[in-house]
C-alpha cells in the first residue's frame, strides 16, 4: 500500500509465489532470490509467455528442477553412453516439463497426458547452466550435445526439429 507502485508490488508477490523455488541447499539459497530479480520483476509488464520463458530458462528454476542435467537418450551425449541413466542423475528428467504444465500453466486436470510431459521434457533437454569452472559463462546455456533430436508432438501440435 505504501509502495509507489502498489499494483506492481502485488504482481511481483503473486508471480514470485507462482514460480516459487525452494532454498533447499546452498546453491538454491544463493540462486532463489535472483529468480525474482532477474526473471520475474523485469517481465511484470510483458506477456505471460515472456515471463514463463524467462523463469523457465533461469538457472534457479533449471537447477531446482534438475533440468541442467536432463539429457535425451538419442542425443549425441546419450549415444556415447552405455546407458542414459547413470548414478549422477543424467538422463531424461521430466520435473521441469511437468511443473510447467501442471503448476505454471495448464493445471492438474487439464487433459494433458504423460506422453505430453515426456515429449515436452525431450523438447527442453539441453537447457542447462553455464559452469564458470569450465570457463562457461554463468546463466542459461543450451547444451546441444544433450538435446534429444527430432520433432515433438505436444498437446496435439507437432513441432518440427530445427534445421541446423
């Protein structure tokens, strides 16, 4: 109420709660506040799609839902392994895809299927985080060698594989 922009402050509170991440460990304790500052606040006046994309690609969300290691079974990296599920957790991870569909957009009983979740998870394989220890720029990093190739059909719509 005492803010110079009370509506913006309320919207920031609402979307920070809507796209909440847990401070379960040290990396998340450090990253969680940056989600609001870097992805939510700058997109309050943008479209929901723009905010969703910014939040989904933010290191806090990628790390919180373990997408930074999500790897397609037929990706270049996946094909170089005897198995795509190893003790370190690499393999296809559906956490982020399910969270986007179930909590951030469509809702639990909206008619999407497990196949939609799996296909969406395959579509966002390779969405990762740059590691400064490997001389990578911190922030969102697309790891093409971990991306599942091919077209995807999600919610009845087919998305063709991008040509490179």
